């Protein structure tokens, strides 16, 4: 008995010891080959070799413990790929290496940061969840980001700007574009000075590196890069709305540098604020270049437009690159245009620049004929099937869509033969800023849009009243062979969209013709009944609205990087494995169903343009077909509920949103009202039973 008890005791102690060790090592995940945290000496040596994604943690931190298995899984899954990309994951235990963490300005755990041979580069985005996909995608994208390579030898080309100099530039004395950053500092002479301590500005040190790289990139393009100390130039910073950089009013609030652009050749309207959510070198470059371009709105010819539209589609872009260019062209007649007509361009600089990869131009070329040639070329592309009857351009539809007078706006997109013409019937429309920006915004997406965790909801919720369906082309760029096949699928996908557009044109024209017929019959009936002339004329003047809906939003998703997104969006049952070339179609209006099979019940694929075109047509225009044979699949999980609620509210328009607002206000105020009623009742009850001296109230 004693031996048995002793044996059981030893087993218990051994298990306790193993469990304790496992718990102690739960963050670093020490097992076979998972690396130990780096110490200070190892850190400097390792960082000098290549790019690293580094986690600074404390073994006593609850969030760090929760991240531990995720971090270990990311290290294991990305290890081989990381070797090829020259980037790896590393950890620092801030209890064991406190001096190192202090040196690297670690103030919270866990802190995930990107380092290169020349030191700290940037933080892992705070807005992103920390999971396997986001960690590995961050490493993958940063490994391919050219801005992260060999920046240590760069010296900042930014020049310190005094307040009077800034005001001179603002007065219209700039000879070229000036990109200016504003800092919560008093004596920042050069923006690469790492000895400066910024108070309540966690982003300042990473932004120093960004600004150094940016200044070296843009200086060769006639940009002047400047910086200004807001603690020295308080009045200017406050006038610009940067009061938070002049002094600390809330010690809990974090601060960040601000950036503005001053464009040349303008004495007014020459200042533009950077208002983007991202703060990478690429984002600031794009802001500076396109805003400067759009402020000039250079003249463009039909030949140049043709080249811009026909640029080939690039699937494997650098991280963050836009999906395709958009060109908005102000077309005017030199002999009849007046200066007031050009004023609208000044107001469009900012909204157009806020659209990714959108450019503003002027032109005196015959854009109407150019648009007509594009329209006809679309029909040349969609006559791909010799077994089908030849498809001819619907000239009546084009004429209806092209009714306008000059000046007006045209919109062209890379890879698209579908022109878009603003209906400027009079001076009133051409000087209506809201009307023009609405026209631009409703068609401000490229022909093809990449689906990512960041863009999915934005695209799904983008104007469902116009874009009834979102078609998703699944691609795979993991190998050269898969990439080549993906490009073929994308081309068929694009042709199917043009083919669908021809059917949509016919449908819209038939709808207009039916409304015209109904109107004519009503006028004839009124005449037969000898109705009053005024009533007949009023009926004849009834406007026939041209429907703008039944559009399809074209997207693609790379299975090699974001295959998990389909399950998260409720589009992938547990037993479904998607493959390169397959196509999904999501109902944007209801956000509750999607389609994965064609009318024959086969998996929908883009091996040819026909199946996708046919499926889209049957979904959008069921009355044109004998029966609805398209099977719809329910979107699974909480996403379906969320999207259905959003859709239900949207369907009721303004009234729906007012009702929701009223319910929110009601929900907030009801508890307060109930408390007041309860307190009043208690007060009356006390007044009814006792007087000021606590005696029972006398009865009459």
C-alpha cells in the first residue's frame, strides 16, 4: 500500500511538473524546434540579416497568452515561405529583456512590429485582428514591399519650414508641389533625427522612416518635401486644425503627424489635406502625385485614352496597389466654353483624388465618336461563339445613353469598353456639384475589384440599388502555371460581363419602349375622351425615367492568400472546396443567398464566357426565360443575419433609417424615464405617509 501510494505520488508530482512547465512555456511554445525569444545581443544580430516580424510580450500578460498558440502556428505555417521571401518571425520576452524593450519604446503588450537591417520600420496595423491569416499576410506583403529594403543609408530630404515660408507658399508663390508634414515638436531640424523624443505620439518614430523614404522618392519628381514644428508655429497649426500637435490637452489621447499638399499655380484652393486611413509610403505617394495631377487636369487625346484603357490587367500587384485606372474627362468646345464652366474642376480635385487610381482630364477631342467606337468594339468581343446568332450593337440604346450637350463629362476605365457619359442637358446640370459627384461616385469602382478582408464588406454594400449582384471569380496565383490559368479565367470573366451588358442594354431599351407605348396609349385615350388640352399636354410632358440598375459588380478572390475569407463570409459550407476558375454570384440586394451552379446544375466556372453570362442573365431578367432553374444557396452564419438586417433597412430608404434612429433614442431614454417615474412614485409615497417631522399625515 505504501509503495502504491508513493508511486501515485510520484506520478502526480511528475504530471504537475510537466503541466507547470507547459504552462510556463505556453507563450513561447517551446517544443521541438520553435525558437527561444531573442535577447538584446541576438536581437541586434538577427535584425541586421533581413526583415523580421517581432512580437514583444510579457509572460504574465493575458492577451499575450491568448496570442501564443496563434503566433506559434503562424511561425510554423510561414517558416518555409518566409525563407524564400527573406522574412521571419521572432519574439522578445520583455521581462527577461527589459532594457531592450525600453530601448525599442514598448509601452503595451503584446506589441508586434516590423524590423529590417536598419531598425524599426512600422507597427502591425492596430485595426487588424491578430490571427494566422492576418499575421502571415502582413509578413508576406511587407516582404514584397520595396519600401522596406535598404532604407538605412537614406538621409531625409525634407527641409524645415518656417511659418512665414509656409504662408508664402499658401499665398500662391510655390513654383512646384510642396508636401508638408506637421509634427508635435519644437526643434525637429531633420525628420530622420532618432534622438528626438515625441510625447504622446506613438506613430512619430515610425513616421520618421516613412517620411525619409518618401522624401527621397518624390524629390526626383519636382516635389519639395518640407516639415514644420507645431510647438514653434502654434498659430499656423491651430488655423490648419492641428491644435493637438501644438500642446497636450489630453494625456490619454495619442497624436500623429499630419500631412498637407500645396499645389502650384493657384492662389486659392491650393491646399489639400491627407485624410487617408493608411499611412504607408505608397499611400502618401499616391496622394501627392494624383492630387497634383488632378489639380492641373491636363489635356488628354483620344489616342492616349485608348492606350490607358487598353493597358493589360495585372493580377499579381504589389501590396495595396489599386485594381485599375479610372479617367474622368471634362469635354468642352473651345469656341463656346466660358471660364465659369471650368470652375467645377476646382471642386472635383479632392473627390476624384479620393477615389483610388482616378484621374481628372480635359479634352477637346470628339469623345462621343470615341465612346461609340468603344461601344461597337464590345460587340466584336462578345461574338465569340460561332454557334450563336451574331450580336449587333443596340444603337438606339447608345443614342439614349449619349444624349448631352457640351461641356460635359465622360468616364473611361482600364480594361472596359463600356463608356459612361454624364447627361449635361444645360448649364444647370454642369454646375451642380452634388449631381456630378453622385454620378462619379455611383460608378467609381474599377472594372475588376479584388476581394480581401478589407474590401469585402465595402464591395458587398456598394450601391445595392444599382448593382444587384456581385460576381466573384476565384483565382490562384500560387504558381506560374496557376497564375497563367487564372489570367485566362479572368479574361473569360471579363467577356461574360460585356456579354451580360449587351443583354442588359436590350432589357433597359425594351423597358423604355414599353413605358413610351404606355404613355402614348394614355395620350390617345385622353384625346378620344376629349380631355382638356392642358391635361393632355401635361401627360405628354411626363418624363420617362431611364433605369440605372441591374448592374453586376465584378470581383476576384485569390485562393492562395484569402481562401479563408469565403468561409468567414458564409459562402463556403464545410464540405465544399473551391478551385481555380470557379465563380460565385452573391445577391447584393438581400445579402442572404448566393449561386454556385449554372442552369444545368453544374459548378459555375469561367472556362468559357457563356456559363457566367447565362447565369447572370437568368438571375437578373427571369422574365426573359421560360423557367428559373438557378439554385440559390443560403449564406451561412451570422453574416447572413447582419447583411439581411442591413438590406431590410435599406429597402425602406429614409423611413427605415428614421425608424431605426427612433428605436435607438427610445431604447436610450426609456430607462431614464422609468427611473424618474419610480423615484417620483417613491417620493409621493413618502410624502403621503410622513410629514417633515416624520409623523403620520393627518386625515381630513
